[in-house]
C-alpha cells in the first residue's frame, strides 16, 4: 500500500475493503454533531440509503428541499473517488436551518428530535411531490398510498383496553416511526420493551369510559406491537425532567443492546411477529447532560464496525460496543451511552453470522 493510504484503509485491509463502499466523516459546523451522527446512522441503514439515492437518480430537476439536499449529500459520499475522507454537509445544514428555526443556532440540539423531524419532513415532501388527483369538487387530493419512508420505518402499535366490569376489549391502532423506551438500571433492551408493554390498571381518577357499559369503569390497558417495521428505531429515554432541579438530567443507566433482537411484545394478530433484527447503527450521546456533550455514531458495514465522530472515522472491534451500554453506577458522571438504536429486519439483509444469544446484563 502506498504512503497516501489512510489509517482506516490500513485497519480494514485492502483485500477486506468492500467494493463500492465509501467511509466519509462529516465536518461539524459548530454544533452539528447531532445531525452528523444521525445522518451516518441513516446512511448505513441500507434500505434507506438506496431509496434516497434512487430519489436522486429519478428527480434530476427538483426544487431544493431538505430531501434533495440529503440526496445530494448521500450521492456525493457514494460517488467519491477516494474510499475514505471527510465531506462538509454545508448545503444540507443550511437548508435544515431554513426549514426549522429551532435548529438555526449554535446550541446543543437533540439527535432524537432531529431524527424525528427529518423522517416526518421527508415523508411530507414525498407526499407533496406526488401527482395530485382532483376530486369532484376540483380540489387536489394527494395519493394516500404509503411512501418509501412508511415502508422502511413505519410500524403499528395497538393499545388494548379491557373493561373489568364487562370484560369487553377495545383496541386502537397508532403508527410509529420510532419507539420511545423508558429505561432502568442494569437491564436489557428486551426487558425495556417488555416493560413498554406491561399491563397498567386504569382506576380512581383515571377510569376508562366503556362504550359497552356506557359509564366510567376500571380497566386494564397495554400497548403491543402489531406491525413490526423493516427498520426498528429505538429511542432510549435518557433525558428525564427532574422537578427538584427544575431541569432535564441525563440517565446513564447501563442498558444492554444485543446484536440481534426479537420482539416479544407483539399483539396476538401481529402481521410479522417472528421478525429477527440485526443491529446496524447506534447514535451515542457522550457527556453528563442534555445541554452539554457530544454525539457520535457506530455503524455496521459489511462484516465490521466503524465509529464516526464528525469528520473522523475509525474501525472498532465488535466487543467495543459494550462500552456504549452505559454506567453500572450513577457515581461515575461522564458517559458514552447508546441513545438511538437502529435494528434492521433480517429479511432485508444478507444472512447474519453472529450468535443469537443475548449478552449478559451484568458484567461482560
């Protein structure tokens, strides 16, 4: 290898470097690590990357939107002559700051808020660009067919409520693009998801108005997953509002996230209850609180893991993922903790060669 070969290329090895793959860090414009970390995670969610690049290929003369800027950025990474390097997502950030004034400053932003905004906003752009049909009153009607954003990220939750007086069960469905999960100390993602679907009792001031009894009754309620998405984004609720401090604090609890995941909190009528997921990317929050700190991401590309820290890219051992589970005690202050996890369903990827056992929650 020549002297101009980067350290990353040396670490991966010329014979191991995946053809047609590029690893480019993203330059930080003062406070944009929240955006850089999410964009890298999304770039390595293959179904998402493919759809964005397809959009770029199909829409040659489109007016500038956040989606067209994202497509230009992804295309620029995918077509670089060099295999590794860094790139400045100037146009994307400028457009983001135009689109949403909350991001138009140099304050620390929340990576989950950005992900949420980006996914929903892209979805709206796709819907708005569809050919409009006119109804009989001559008003434009957009097609309600699902977009590719729905196809990739959308799942369905069903909330089941059972009246304890007449035993009638009523259920209500709601869509989600990510699941927001409460966390406890020394647990696993599987445990957190089970808790997410625990039965709660509605009683006292919180009774349920039963249509069958036509009155307020005690009831039980639980949320379960009815449709499992192609890419499951899990947001760990690491920032909690504490009244005694009158501010949000960071919860650095140790939460194990396995390389493989199966959901056990599915509804009885779930469409695809046996979906197996592989971990493909994690957005990590580093630091002691929500308003100070830094975001980085780790991604799986082919058979190895990479760490993206703004414009820096490093290869890491799979075993290093454990460093991002969180802290076993709250005495340690600063921490690097998994914040948003991206799991891709096995049926959209090549067969995985990792073991199916979940890592131990306490100790290695």
